């Protein structure tokens, strides 16, 4: 085993120089502690904990529905004992959740599949009860059922949301993380390690490398044990305490090598994960189909038309209309505060680039002094971001009221008007105040969809992100967008605004 130390400890970025070609190393883009070796059964324990919480949630929904509909008395209507029915509903819902594999340990704490399975199990149970009631001519109280299922579903989703928040908090402390041994050649192992470490909430912490061959590598900010030879995977896993082996896409690892790795891990309780060469592609676009005994990975092209597109526009119209109606008192109050403290118009309009490169006028509450655009040249050297962005944490052109509006993101709310008229969407890449010609190469793919009030990089760090990270997240959204992703981003936006991290 070799221990390797990296340079650039202050930034945690990767760099490649000819002097470093001899030493492969793994990059860590986060400052979270090294993961502790924990009981390998922690995922099963989490699943059992969630099962108990779900049981309590369903019982609570039953009690509320029963008391609201019937009061604190035993009720039997038209031959149906509702105490007995409640017990049947409790067991049935739990069984349906188990059938839909809503307690799959690998799904807990990451992605939207966990929520989809809860929704699928719930609607399947509702349909099953409807069919049984019809065939058996059972007259179950609509008021009882109408209260029970919505309350129960909300409690189930909230329980998972709370558990997920707790898991992410623990993972930031280095707890409840998968200790991952990455297998591959130096370059592919480095790339996969960076991908895994980039998203700390996923809980994959790289604890070692097992290299198929030495070659070009990169410096990093972490100490990583390195083993040579794919035939040493089991030895390397035992030495590093890994509970997961991730095999990167590498020309140095054949199908026979992968088969031997799988055989060596049998009976050890260590998970085997194989990373394809395709990255930044979400699950809905990926399917595996066996052809001539080979598991071929099919990647569907991004879809920018169809029924889901119409539904997205419907969500935009509904959300922007309701938002403007409910938030109008706040917007009026903010506009009055702007006029009283800095003079001039309260509304600021600026040309931005929208879908397919079309220009439109974005509407915002003014947060800067009126001469801010003329003074920008004075502060170009103080720009704290890169790429096409211009940001300063302590920009002197921002008014005191404007600073508060930016911190709470209230200045962005008038863009609901842009959403209503079709220039923007609730969710999408942020529109930038640049020329259409500035979007070159792959960056131009941001323009395939309508820009949004919020987006994936707004809930992933906001102004704290580099231009490259912002583009990466925007392109991921463009390539993999879905209604469930939009709803998830909208929910996370509330949390991001509350934290105000990176808002300036």
C-alpha cells in the first residue's frame, strides 16, 4: 500500500502536471471528516426505523380520520366495524409499501425513487380498496377514507423527508457513509472518485484506490491508500474497511476481470457497483436490456416536447398565478421600502437571454442604486466568480434594503410575471445578462429550455459555485428534467432561501 499526499490543500481542486504523472491520487472537493467504520447493518437498521415511523404515521392518520368523522366512540355502520377496518387498512398499507420495495436500503436518503414508490404503493392501495368495495358492495364512509389517505400520505412523505435531512446531517459529519474502494486505471479512478465525493449527501466516501495500472494522475488534498492490481480488490477492501467496491469504466478492466472481482466479493457483504462511461445522465433516460447475454445500457435522448412539457407549462401557469395573488402584499411592501430609502423606480428591467437565444425583459425589484450599471466597470477587478457571471459578496452598489431583498430572494419574485407570460418557467437555468453570442459550445445547451426563477444550481450552493459547476448543474437539468425533478427543486428552494447560503 502506498500513501499519497496532494498539493492545493487550500482549494481541494484537481490539477495535472507532468511532474505528477507518476502518482495517481484522488480528489476531495469537500471538507467533511473521514467516514467512520460502522456496523455494516446500518442500512437495514434505517429501514426498520423507517418502517416503525411509517406505522406510527398511518396510525396517527387513522386516529385523526376516525375522530373527525365519528368522534371518540366505537362505530359500526352498515355492517362495517371501523375499528377492525382501521387495523386492516394499517396492515394493508404497510404490506403495499413492502411490496413496492419502499424500504429498499439503497434508496434511503438519495434521489426521488423513494418518494415515487410511496406514491405508487398508496395509489395502488386506493385502487385496490375501490375495487374491493365495488365488488363486495361495501359502503365505506367516504369522509373517513377521504381524510385518512391524504393525511397518511403527507405523514409518510414528511417522515422520509425528516429522515433524509437527518441522514444528510450525519453524512456531513462523516457518519452513515459508504466507505468506497474505487477500482480502475488512474485516470478513470480519479474521475469516478471526484464524482462520488462531489455530492456529500449521497454518502459515498472514497477510502482507497485499487489500480489496474499506473499512469497519469492528479494531485489532491487527501491521503488515499493505493493498491496495485485488480486481483488485490478483496485485500484492498479489507485493508481500508470498505463496504462498497466501485469499478470505474476503464479499458484496463475486462469483463473477465469484473467477473473475478464479483466472485472475490461473494459472501463478504461488500456491495459491488459498476460505473458506466456515461455520466451526468439520470435514471429515467437509462435502461438495461439484455442482448445475446450482454447487459446493454440504452441511453434515451433528452425530450423537450410532449405531454410532460404541457404539464410543466400548466404547473408554471398555476404556480405563477397563485404566487402573484398570495405574494402581492409582500411585493407592494418591498416596492414602497425601495422608493422610500433610495428613490427612483422600484422595478428593474433588464434584457436577458431566454429559450433558443431569444431576448426578453426580466422583471425584478431594484436592489442597487440607479447608477449601478455605469459603475460596474469600476469593480470588474473585484469580481469573485468566473465565466459569464459577475458577483461580489460586498458589492457597494447594493442598497441596504436591496441587500435584505437579495438575502431573502424577494427581489426575484416579480419574475412570476415573466413565468405567467411565457418568457420563463418556475424551474430552469437562470437567465443571464449577456449576449447570445456569449453562449458558445456545450454551454449553449442551457438555451434548449425556458430559463427559470430557480434551478438546480440555486439549490446547490447559489453564488458559492464556480461557473463550471453552475454550467454542469444546468446541463444536467436540461438533459434530465422531469416534473418530479421540478417539484423537488421547488421544495429545496424553500430550504435554500431559508438558509440564505450563497445569496448576495
